[in-house]
């Protein structure tokens, strides 16, 4: 139940909260659960907020494509060893 509440609040915070709020909620989800729902969250953030420039398709700030999706992948895969160690 906590996982569902955190996931719903992360998706809602994309629309209604400052940008650091979904990042913190996604980090908490990744530390506590195997949270694969943060990857679509990163894709949603990228599609909603990345500027579209003529000629460059899905090119984010500093030329990094899909920065929020990359951060979500790092959170999902990077926190896996930490979570496994804590859940022993």
C-alpha cells in the first residue's frame, strides 16, 4: 500500500510540485522497493518538460537525450545492491 501511495504521489508531483519532489519520491521508492515504475515516470517528465528544438528530436539540456529517464534508470539499477543489502 505504501508503494502505491508513493508511486501515485510521484506521478502527481510531476504536474503539481517543484522538480525536486518527484526525484526525492523516486529515490525513496528505489531504496525501499524494486521500483520499475520510476522509469515511466522519467519518460513522462522528459516528454512533458523537455524543450523541442527544430531539427533536434528529443535533445535535452546540454545535448543529453532524455535526462530524467537516465536518472530514473540510475535510481532503479544503481540502488539495487544497496536495497538488497538493507533487506537482508
